[in-house]
C-alpha cells in the first residue's frame, strides 16, 4: 500500500475522517477505530455539516488527483453498471480508459465492463 507514491510503513499514522455510523465500530471499519482516539466528536449529521459548508463556500474548487488505484495484478474484473456509463468513458483519463473495456449489455440490461487489475 502507498500514500502519494511512497510505501506506507507499519508505524505510519493517518487521521481517519468518517461518519458516526462507521465510527460506531460497524462492519469492516471496526479494526480501524477500535484503538484510535477521536480527534473531533460532533453529533451533527454529516449531511448537515456538508450542506452548511457548501452554503458558506458557494464555490468548491478541489484539486483533481488520483486518490487511489489498483496495482497491476495481471487479472481482470467484470462489473455491471448503468447502460449510459459507456457515453461517459471519454471523461476518464487515457490511462483509466486503457484499463477498461466495454463488454456489452447483460441480460438484465446493464452495461458490462472489464477492468484490468
């Protein structure tokens, strides 16, 4: 695993920002929050916090970055999604488009894609 291109060491530290559902030790997030201390406890729903933030800012200008990616494993995965997704593939970067192939429509009417892992 890497962060910003550098390997993550066993003693690396990160701040996990999450909502109260996940912080309540539900599901797969339990090991991540079990020993950690809470940096900020706020009982307001995440949706309300985001709504207030967006109303105050009006314009949100976030840098475009690739937060994560699959390592080349030499395997592929098939997934199904909305049929119109094919029309939006041009919005992907060249590298992302090169790793994904349209594989037709499923019997249920979903678009099928093959993703190189």
